[in-house]
């Protein structure tokens, strides 16, 4: 029986992509990365994907295309690749998810949603906001995507303590260590909940 096929959407360096590829290679995640898709060329994640031998595609976002047009092109490519689950791993563009794909697209965010989410909240901006707030805990969240930034039903969270001497950089490093555990686990959970279907219901 073939492994469930994933599309991984990326906008940055691709550390989460590489972690997923490693978990698939060591057998701890039963899946196949069928497509790595970005909204812009020349990023580190695409270079990593090519080094790993993974299929890549760039779907440029333009004002003329807009959110609906961009989303339509993304999901046309996803469906052509026979994908079961779409994973946003450091993908910064708001993705319009067609109704037939709702419940089949997940995102990872470096904070405990619903706190410290929303438009513009990504990377070190999130960790600086956590530190400035005085919160004593933070972590990461994997959630289903529902056409709003960092919104939708939560699938899985992992929590860490904020240390007195933490900086945005040290906090980011420790949160990412949790992301490396959370995202593969959430993918396995989402695939289980999907019930083994080979594609979206039309």
C-alpha cells in the first residue's frame, strides 16, 4: 500500500521540510512528500527540496492574481500531484482553501494559539511578542487552516517554559525543537482522522 502523499508549502529556509523528510526516511512518519510548493523562487526551502530529490513548484503570488486566483492555482497543482494532505510549514501567504479541501490543510505556528497569532506574526516577531508580554510559557501549535491567519481548529500543541534569560533567538531555537516533534505527530493524526481517503471529496 502506497504511503499518503503530502504537499508541503514553504516560504523560507525549509528547516521543517528537512525535518519531515528525515522523519519519513527513518520510518517514524508514514508519508511521502509528493510536492514542495512556494510562492516565490530562490528561497532556501526550494534548494533543500532539490537536494533531497523532492518535486518542487513555484506559484508566484501577484496582485493581479489575488487570493482566490492564487489559491486556485495552488490547489490545482496539489490535486494534480495526488496529494491527501497539505502542510503549511513556514508558508507566510494567506491561502484561500477551497471548500472541498477544508479539513485537509494544516499549518504550524510558533506560539500557543490563539495567543500571538494573526497577520504579520511570524518568526522572531512572535518570540519577541511573547517575551515582551511577560508570558511564562510558550510553544507551538498545529491547526487546520480555515482562510484566516492562524485560525481554525487546533490539532496539537506542545508547551515549553520561557526562561528568565531567554532572548528571541534562544526562544526560537527551543520552540523549533518542539515543532520538530509536533508537526510529524500532527500529520500522522490528521492522516488518521482523514480515514485513509486518497483525495478530497468532490
